[in-house]
């Protein structure tokens, strides 16, 4: 787990050739778990385009009926789940004995690896439950790694504040000289939560090879003069000459900026199992049915 690095000091990021928007995407309303209502922002058909990311779900409701049943025990294999809670409380338990409370501003980063069964159940009966779950693919060489779990409370997420008032919470990767709570080799994920309280801009360098997108979850923002409305994802254009992205807001806004290096490997998915071949999916189902997704594995 990272050391707390909340700070106001930063090293400016210089972007000379910013990326533009390839297209805007509205999420698809759906439900998951035991009926939790959510919006699937990064859908199955975008997995190859936004490799190494497999899914992004946004959830947010003041109605307990939309979330109270939570996500009872279910399996995963072959990727990592990153759950970011904006408001609310949810308890995580898994088949390796990991347990934690996810609450306002906290992050749970779970490596499913070769297989884990876990549950995510609300610890509240009323009030607002809001947050995101992102799925990050694992390279073929790591898909059968031992499962792992990291729990970062709100004050363990490094933050920086620019002179123009923009605050950046660095969940993964590095921004303006500040290392995030998590670092990952191979895909080098960047995961930022940007808070604009007034008109301002934010620049972030990005590797030319990285796939990247933003999701505006409050207010609106613009990229190269094109507006990204609330509850909309903007897929950033890939350009070998581009060195980053510049986001601008005319007022209060909250934006996720997510990027990563593509694996360029086959993706075979069957529900909560993401492997590289159909045969590996058959083996995943067989291993789960045999009770191998736990401590005795």
C-alpha cells in the first residue's frame, strides 16, 4: 500500500500536441449483482478500442432500492477490478480472507488473477451511493497470478492542487510529479479524478501508444473546443504526434481521466472470466465449479 502523499507541490505537465476527441459515448443503463442499477459506460464492444480496459460502470442513486441488494458472492478470473467510491459505504469480502470497508473517497483494487470469489454489499440502508468500477485486463503471462487486494482509504489517495484551483486525485499512475496510490507494469494505467471548482484547465502528458478516455460525471468539460456533457465518455483520438490532453471547464465539474498501454492480445470473455482463448474460459468455469477459487487453490 502506498504512503500518503497528499500535497500542494507539483511539477507542471507540458502538452504541446494535445489529443482531440474521436467520439462521444453515452452509457447504457443496466443492472448487475442482485439488481443494482448502474450505467455501463465502457461496454463490451469498446474493449479492443480501449484496451487494456474491459469495462467501466458508474452507479449513483439516493434510492436504496437501486443498490441495497448489492453484489453477493460472485467469481472473477483474469483481470483486476478497481472500485472507487464517491459516497456511501460498501463491505468487501473474498475467498482469500480479505475484508474491507469502501467509503467516501476510498478505492479497492482487487487482482482476481487465477480466481477469487467475492462480495460487495452496502453498509448503509439510506442516503446516496455513488461510485465507479473499472476493469483492467491482465496480460496473458499474469492471468493466473495469485489473487491480491489493496484497500486505500480516502486520505491514502495522493492529491495535488494546481495554482488555478484544479484538484487531481491520483488513483494510479503519475501526474505532475506525484505518484498515484497504485502502479502497474506492462499496461501503466493512469487513473485521475479531476475536480474543477471554477473555470480552469488541466494538462496531462500521455504516451503516444496509450489508449485514453475521459468520463464527465458532474458538470461539463471541453477538449480542443468540443464539449463533453455530463454523464458522457469521450474517447481520445490516437495520434502518434500527440503528447497529452488538455481539459477545460467553464465552471464546476468532476472528470475521470483514464489511460493505459494496450496489451494487443486476444480477449475471450464469459461473464466474470476474461482470458485469451475459449479453452481457458472452459477451464475457468470448470475450476470455479470445482471450488478452486479460494485459499485451498
